[in-house]
């Protein structure tokens, strides 16, 4: 099977650089080994029209994979980013083909490693199903597209600075964003936002359903109006901060549970408040 280890000059389109002497094709693997000393270039043209089983960078590889202007473009069942350098990736559906990137798992060896994830802007409906951020400084770009079941989860093993995620305002609507730790800056529209740990800053566009759970802090800076936030629940141990901007926020329904905290002076108006904070 073509593909395998990308060696020598690290040029994707050069068959001789692969351990199998063949450029990756559908259902093959593409791995960047620790022995690789060069930055990775490619693929281009028809070599982008593949659906890999596995795309991987070794934890001891410290070069850059692609660049901001020339990312790695293809689809893969799993993109597993473990290297210590930058990694730039765009998924590609290949026109009418059913190519989908099922999961991008980011656990970079360096927590400051710059990771950019998006979709090929020339190929409509190039979706990513799951993005699992464990370690790295991640940006989901304005080209990224999601399916109706896509979700992004922030799940670093320890420390708020291990994982950072920024989703820019022009990104596609995300069905689910779940933050268990780390730091998130979410500018695009989100259908369901769960802050379960770390700090999440929501700005620019709305989140329709919000849960702030124990250990989670949500700074909500979007100037919400009626119909934007349908339900906001602040559970025991959760903190909702509405005071970082003076913009008026109108939530359709807010539920404050015992042990939950809402920081708000005059910035919040809720059409239906169920205050359970005084109940045991």
C-alpha cells in the first residue's frame, strides 16, 4: 500500500520520499516519523483527493507540517497531531465523493504549538465530525465546516494553559462545543455550549443553549437579544460572567441552581428566571 513514512525531503508529492515509494492513496496511512528533519510540503493537485485511514505526526518530530498559506489538504478517518511544531490542515471532500474527516485529535508535544484546522474553501461540504483538543494552541479557521452532528471538545489532561482553542467568527455554525478544561475563545455561532472547566469566552455570535457546570467559567460577551439564548443553566460550582462588556444580554430563560454564580450588574435581562440558588 502506498504512503507509509514520509522521509527524505518531506515533500508529499515526491513518491521517492515515502517509505513505500508511493504517494498516499485512499485507505492508506501517512506518518511523519521522528527521524524527519525537514518541514513537510504538499500535497498538491490530485494528491489532495484522497481519504486516508490515518494521518499522524510523531511526538518527537519538531518541524512544521504545511503552512498557513499551504496547508495539508486531504481527508482522513483520523488526523492525530502529536508533533511539537506547527500543523496546518484542511479537510477535503473531493467534490461528490463521500470524504469526511471523522476526527482530528490534537495532543501536540508542545502546548504552544500552533495548530490551524479548516476545510478546503474550494470544495463545499468538506466537514470535520470531531475535534478533540488535548494539548496545543488551536485555531479553527473561517473556512471550517461542520455536519449536523459535529462537536469540538476541549479535554486537556491538566492545566488551563495546556490547551487553547479559538474559533473565528466566520467559521460554520457548530452544533456542540464542550470545554472540560483549558481556555476557549468562541466567536462563531454555537447551538449548544457546555462549560465544564477552564475558562470559555463567548463573543461576536450567539450560543443558543448554554450549560455552565461545576468548575466551568463562561464569560459571555455577545450582546444577546430575545431568541438568541433560549436556555441558560448555571449549575452548582459554575460561574457565568456577564460583566466584561457593557452590552445588554437578553436570555429567554435562565436557570440558576444552588451553588451557581451569575456576575451581572445591569447587563442581563431574562424573560423567565428560575432561581433555585436558595434551595438545598
